[in-house]
């Protein structure tokens, strides 16, 4: 029997131990530390409670600038795009340089997970309508405001508004996007700002709302009551299933939107109807005093089916499904924070909200209308010329975007091997009536069979003929 000499064995064993210890250190150093660092950064941004910044009550623009620079380490030497690693991953499309300051104001309220956060955007000319929303909703609100470095004095007005009523400090989390761009420079990155407000919402459910709407009825309590009733109860009825799908993020609840026929009547929210009976009186008066929102752009809201809404008596507690879903539908809806995010390519007016909802719909979201509830648009002046041009660009972008979402979704279905079906109903309904859907499906099928682009283009009519 051969035995290794004792010293050699202990040397080998010493080497092994030393190696193990070194390797552990190496791994920790390279993996663990950055992870810890990221976790603390993430915690700081997502869940922590940065101190609520108190601005001096009277500030000149210069003082506002100094304040920002000393509190958020902005300076000429450390410019705006000294960019946060996590936020830059989350918002790669944000125009540079810009800087996100989450929870510039953080509400003192503690919100329960099953609550509904209104997520929205404000610009400085909408402060007073925002006040109406905050005072009426009395629930969590997460709002993004873009402030140009060229007009920092807005922060002073903002501070005046924020401290004007305890409703703000109780309910409103406010996130700042700072950039050198003026609003008129096409920096209206609405969808990025929407996503930002939603990212920092502190509840499981959100309502994507425009700031110039006033909630007229208490849909928040209605939904929370039903969540408790049907999720804690044992019954497996339709309402139970609906709420379960709402929680999973495959059902959105629509609050129908209205406006005054005469803009002048819609200035004072205190005079707005507070229940469906009052609303129906105004709708059925001759001539109607209140109409569905944006009747002139019917595609935006008509899928809500107002005829059906009117036919359901007040106080029924009903919800009904949106059956015919226009691809420009952009209702104000409440949904799980797990839903698909808004596509951030949409900048400026037009199609941006529709793009959010289209993405969700193709991903399988179904819409149900709350038959007792409604919102009313608070009138204000629309004063901008840039809008028409932007809408024109965005209309084109939106067509391309729909195609792209459809191509991706159809491709996914094909890859997952269901060649005989057109995929789930969401894709069938939203994509198959597109003029080019057939062409896309064919292209994708050929692509997955390895047919070359040249063969393909020889056999297919050019795009122009199809559109
Ligand atoms: C709207 O509702 C009415 C009344 O229930 C119904 O007759 C009609 O078919 C619905 N329209 C759509 C587009 O679903
Ligand atoms: C929390 C914090 O750092 N506050 C500072 C913000 O900047 C002003 C000067 O403008 C300081 O006085 C505050 O202490």
C-alpha cells in the first residue's frame, strides 16, 4: 500500500482551503458588492423614503436653481446627464440631458396595496385643474411634472400649490423631470412621463388619468369593496372571476368620460353632477348639456358604448364588457400595475394614450365599463399651435406602431407553434382587421420557413398598394 508522505498531503489540503477562501472573496467582490450597491440604490429609488424636501416659501428663480443644485447635486460640472444607472436603464428613451428626481414631494399618507393610484402628468398651465382633481379624489396620486431649467420659477408656483391644501401632502407623490428643454421644443415625452408616474405608484392598481378630469363618483371605494367581497368570499361567480382577472392584470375597469356641451359650463367642478341620475338628466336634456367626451373624435371613446351605459339604471352596480374595441380607443381605465407599459416613442400630442391602451389590448387586456360611474372633463383653454403638427406625425407613427406590435405578437404565436389559429382573440381582434395583417402573417411564416427576403419581395405586392 502506497501512502503519500504526510507533509505533501497537508500542503495540498492547505492549498485547497486557501483556494476556496480566495474564490469566495473573489466572487463576493465581483458579484456581491455591486448587487448590494444596486439594491440600496433601487431601494432608495423605489421604496425608500427620501426626506420630503421643503422649499423656502418665497423663492426667486435664482434661489430655486441654487436649491436644486445644492440638494440634488446638479451643477455646471456635474450636469443633468450625470445619469443614474437604474433610471437610465428604466428610461433609455428619455431625451438627454434630463434628470429624474423621484418623490420630489412625497405624500405623508400610507396607502394600502389594494388602493388605486391615479397616475398623471401636469404642466405649469394646469396647476389649478390639478387642484380640482386632488381635492375631489382624496386618494393616492402619483404625478410627473417636467420642469425646464430655463423656467425654474415654476417650482415656486408648484410649492405654493403643494402647500395650499393638506390633500396634497397627504395624497400626492410628485416626481420631477428636469431638462434644458422648453415645453415648446417638442420635449413632451408624455408616455415616458406616464410610465414614470406609474413606476413610482405605491399601490397595486393604477388609473391612468388626464389631469383635467374630475372624478364624479366614488369608483375607488366601489372597486376596493368588490375586491374584498369577491376575493375573500369563496364563491366562484362571474364577479369573483372578474375581480380575480382584474388582480392578475387581464381586466381593466373603464370609467366613462363626459364633458359639457358648452365649455363655459364646465369650469366649476362644484356644479358637476355627482351621481348617474343627475348625469342622465343633463345628458337627456334638450339640447344635451353634457355629452360623451370628444364626440368629434368618436373613435377615442365610443367603444365604451354610451347607449348601453344610459340604458342601465343608476345604482345597478353593474359592469359590462367592451365588445367592439376600436384601435384608437383611449378610455380612462383602472388596471393592475402589472399591465403592459406605454410605448415611449410617442412624443407630443396625438396617439400617445391610444398607444398605451393598444399595447395592453394586444397583450390580452379586456375592458369592462363601470355602469354607475363617470368622470367629467374640466374645461380650460387649449392654447397651442404645435398640437396639429404633432398629431399629424403621431398619426403616422401610430400606424407603424400598431403594425409593429401586431407583427411581434403574431410572430410570437407562430413561433409557439399554433400555425392554424390566428392566436388569442386579443390579437385576432386588434391585428387581423388591419389591411396589412395578411401580408405580415405571410411574411412571418415565410421568414420562419427560411424563405429569403428577395424571393419574398418578388412575390408580394409593394407596401404602397396595400395601405
Ligand atoms: C351597445 O349597446 C347596445 C345596447 O345594449 C347594443 O344594442 C349595441 O349592439 C352595442 N354596441 C356595440 C358596438 O357593442
Ligand atoms: C435636504 C437638503 O439638503 N436641503 C438643503 C437644500 O439646499 C439649501 C440651500 O439652497 C440648504 O439650505 C438645505 O439644507
